[in-house]
């Protein structure tokens, strides 16, 4: 009787082979999750680069069509369908004025997005709601805006807000010199390297 109980006890446990198989399966699952995250991150990085090219192309296309920059266009309110007012016109001085993260709709850096939407160069509403002027969101959750002379960048810059430091580092390595304070991609005034756990507003020279 005791021998039968002992056999039952032995048969109820896991063998080393079974444990090894379970560990292999767990390892494959973890590896798959990590690889999936890597693929998602790479896709987001490519989206930032694509968005930079897309916004630049939209601005240049607007200039080619109308001879003036979006946001600075003094005749935008008469060009397009939708809801427009005199306050939607720029001053025509050749610059898109205002901060890249402006929140007031009469800032040229924010009106630019309504002008581009009115021209059909980017998607979005063309009315008197805030959404017509709202800066688009980048793939890491921050907004995309336009500014002039950000950091030590000259001219107009397209800015991607709230980019994680490790991602900014990759963008620098892929498109510039790796230094946040120099070159055509910049994320800081003085720090010559990115802190991986810090968020940066990264500017791209247009």
C-alpha cells in the first residue's frame, strides 16, 4: 500500500524535461514581447522622420502655390472654403512668428496649421474651433510645431515635443552629429549628450 502511494506521488510531479519545455516557452514569449516592443519603437522613430519630411514638404508646397508661407499668409481667409475671419490672416512679413507650442489661435505658428488644412496639404477641420489650429501630435505623444532660431538652430525649425532621451539619441545618430547643441537636429542649449530618462523638445532645421 505504501509503495502504491509512493508511485502516485512520483507520478504527480513535473519531470525535468517538462520544466525545461516550460522555461523554453516562457523564454520565447519574453523574447517575442521584447522584439515586438523594439519593432514598435522603430516604427515610431521612422514616423518622426517621416512627419518631419511631410511637414516640410507641405510648407514648401504652400509657398510654391501662393507665394507666401502658411501662417504668415495675409490673404488666407479669402483663399479657402471653411470658416475664416480676419484674425486668421498673417502679417505677410516673411516669417512664421510665435512659439512652436503656442496655445493662442492668432499666433502665426498656430495659424499655420489651419492654413495648411485649408489648402488640403494636411488633414483636419477648417472652422473656428481650436482643432483647426491645433498642432498635430507626434508618435511619442508630444506636439509638432514650428519655431525660429530654437537653441542654436538658424531659420525655421520643426519641433517635436516630449521625445525620450534614448529616442533623441537615435534620431541624432541617424540624421546628424550626435550632439544636442550643434548641427541640424538639436535638443538642448548646453548639454552635449542626451539623458536617456529625460524628455526633450527636439528641433529639426527645415
